[in-house]
């Protein structure tokens, strides 16, 4: 571990220092995205240790008490519109005389949000907001401060950071390109997503992308690093370009002592890996079957009832605060979490058992050692040994929560569906090589029509079917290249699928949260056949775009290896292909990994290259490589990255960043019910 990476690990915590220095004796109001970042940086304990009186949700229905004169607001949004209204509401129902507002959106982007194109001296937008705060508090002599703090990093492990504030960013698809082109004159329409430039995007998305680039720039600033940016895919290209031309970055690159490469990769280029159930990873299953923590994108709720002698009844429901996966307090729990996140499932459950046994023996609890297969019952029985010793429970609470998470996932009634999906994906992958897309899609018809009788626990839900559809379309193009007549055939089958799904949806007794989002209604009684039909038509239009996502790539145009008679057809992760290309000993030029530079110097280089040899920057040039997966990464991909890096013994340290840690069901949400062009920036 180099000095740079040590500094890097302290960066997320460092961004919170500014906030912590202001919270003494204050009521803190914080939005969900910032709370999630805090959660992985030490949680509410950090604020209370710094002297905060209380922490509340950032909502118009909250306020400070009679004797609470100081407030601190922490938000991930632009300080206008909705966000400003909520702050005003909270202040008007409180008795504050001192307000501090932190936003993760820098001042330069506030200028953009207010249509100011010139660079102004100082921070006029923040100054104006300070005046408003005093007005709302009711006295211009009260104190108000407004400042920027990039509290957007959530370190899940030392090598892997999430940015919860950007969890809804997702690379654009064909349908989004059509929406952009609709608003442009005929002659100025874009031929492909690769042609779309920053200025043609809606302002909300520009603000998101610029905020993301600015947060990364702050990170490189902190670790004193000059970065070379590379991209694979259209959205990555926009973000990398934005980082390369970031105003603060230019000065940094002149003087920074360290060097790094950052490679952005679009998730849409490989959705097979995002929805597939082939990961063999414990955390993927925990994230998929256990309920999410309210307001969080990543973490889940662990039922803590088993640490007590309470019986599971209607009365005991919800009386205990849930446990979770983010265990910042104990080093042992942190290491266990890291193993669970990146190891294969079998290794992970063995390690969970080993840590529970070790904790029990440290506390002299009567543990019965058992070898062989690890079962959920066995893990539970170990956890329950701690029930009667409050001291033991407290000192090992991190490991106990992770142990319970593992046990509750392994015995969860929805787990058989995971294996059913996996089996079906394997069949589909083989079938794609043997027949055309229409034939493969036909195989989904009987499963859609077998309405849920509720007897078979491995029977697929509509949510599972949507995930399988994404799986099929994500490999369809290279597996079954079709002509025009084939396309007509596919369309016919698609219409049959739409019909069958419409029938099944309108007959549901209830709708899952995902289906409520996609259809925009809360229950099946509100679903008309027409509405369902048009929602599904849009869904298939999006899916067709998914199958064309790799069209512009030369080397990475396929994630599918057909069967050669001796071996079955296989899925070849795009991430693995990109990394093998980057670490190839010959340092080959790769047309798909595009270098983004900050402008003029590049033009000069091309002029000189007639006379002298100019070597183009390559991602493997520097000892530190950041991989930024735009749109999410799965736990098993984290293992894959680790494996490829260690096989190539390149000596490069690889750090992974992403917008979210994916479960298969996140992908239909991001594809079918997220407004990718207009993210919510709080205005």
C-alpha cells in the first residue's frame, strides 16, 4: 500500500471534517443520499461525538425544538426550488438563530443552475442564500453560513468506493437518443449516442455529470495526483471529458507529484453481468433477498430478534432497530465484510462461521465445533450463544450482524428463485447459440403464462421475468445475428410476450415495488389493459436498444462465446476483456479505450508527431488505476477485477468506484423506470 492510497483512504472521512466542525450543539437535518455516505463513514456516532444534539430527516415535516437555536443542513442537491422550500419550511417551524447549510454541489455548478455563464468573483449564489436564511429565521442579525462539502463518497472497503448521490446516473440508451433528437432540427440530429455532446443534454443531467466530475477532481486534489482519463462508452466519455477539462484540474496537473489513470466504463455495454445470477457470491444474495434499509440504495436490514429471547410475533415486529452490513467500528468485522463481498460463496460462509467461533471462544461461550457444510441453522445457533452476555454482544456486534445477515439470506424463502433464474439463464445462453432470437423468446411464453399458483417457491415472479428479458436482449445480437425477415419474426413474438405479460400483470393480486414504479400505479386494480400494454411496448423498445449498446465497439463488441461442440457457450465479461487489454504485456493500442485530454496540448502533440515519435498515454502507465463503473458494479465483478489484476502481476494498484452496488432487480429499475435524461437534482 503506497502513501497515496493511505491518503486516499482518509479522503471520504476528511470530506466530513468540515461538517463535523460545525455541528456542535446543533440539530442536523440530512437528506438520504448524504446519510448513506455518512453511514459508511462511521454513521450517526460521528455527529454525536462532534456534539450534535439530534439528527433528523431533511423533510418539511421536521423542525427544531423550542430550545434548539442552531441548525446544520447537509444536502446533495442544488440550493433552489424544492430544496430551498424544504429548508424554508424547517426554519419557519423552528426557533433557529444560527443556520449552516452544506451542499455537495459546488458553487460553480450553482452558477450554471442559475444560467450564469461568466465566472464571478467569490460565491455570490451562496451569499444570496445566506441572506435568505436570515430572512427566514426572522432577523438579519442572526448568523447564516452556506458552503460546499463533497460528502459523496461511501467507502465500502478500502479498495472500493460508492457515490450514493449519483446512484440514479445510468448510461443513456437508444430511446434517450431519440428523445434528444426530437428536440433538434432535422439537420442537427445525432447519428449515435457517441456523437452526443455535453451541451445537448438536459440541464439536470449536465449538472449531475459536472458534480460527479467535480467530486472526483476534489479527490485527486486531496491525494496530489495528476490523472489521465480514459473512457469506454458514450456516457463515460462525457464524464471523462468533463473531468479532463475541469477548471481546477488544469492547475493541479501542473504541480501534482503523483500520477494515476482513471478508466470510466458504461454499465450498458454489459448488462449480462449485471442481471446474471452466476456470481456465486454471498453478498449478492444478501442484497437481493433481505429488505433494504429505508432511504438507502445499498445497505439492508438484519433482523436482530435472534439476539434476544423474544418470540417472533406481531407484537415484536419492529421493536428492535435493524442491524446492517456497514460495520465501521471493528476491524475484525470490516475484514469479514470484505471477504463476504469479494470471495466465492463457500469461502465467505466458512469465514463467517470461523469468525463467530473465534468470537465465542474469546468470550468462553460453550461452542459446539462442527465441520462440513455451513448451514443457516448452525450460524444462528452460534449467534444465539451471545444472547445472555451483554458485554460479549456489544464487543462483537459487528461480526454478529454480518453472521445474522448471512444466515437470514441462506434460509430465505426467496432464495430458491435465485437458483431457478440461474438455471434458466444457462438454458437461454445455450439456446441463443442454437436458434434465433424469436425462438428463444418463445421459451419465455410458458413461464409467463404459468400464473403464480404460490405452491412452488422456485416459480419465477414478474420481476424475475423482466430480469431474464434483459439477460436475453443483452446477448441477443452477437448470439443470433438476424436479417430483416428475422426481425419481423422477432416482432411477432415480442407482441405475443407483451400480450401474455399484460394478462399476467392485470391478474396480479398485488404489484411489487418495481412493478409499481414501472407502471406508475400502486395496485393492480388501477391497471387498465391499455395502460399496461403501452408500458410494456416502451419496455421492449428500451430492450431493443440494449441489444445495440455495443455496436460502436471494435474489440469489445461481444460478451458471448458460442459453443464449439466441445464446450458450452459462455458469457465473457466485458470488464475482464477491458482489463486484459489494459494489462496486456505488449501495451497494445486499444481503439475502444479512448483517451480524453484537456484540449490544446493534444492538438500540439499531433502537430509535432510528424517529426518526432509521440507515445499516446495508456491506462497502464501509472502505478495507480481507478476503474469507475458508470451505472453500477456487482460484488462478483469486484472479485473478477481482483483476479485479473493478480494474474497479470502488473504491480498496478486498482481502486474501484461506482454509482451503486448492483442487485439483478436494480437493472429493470434503471432501464424502465428511471428518467435517465432528467435526474432529480432537488430543484
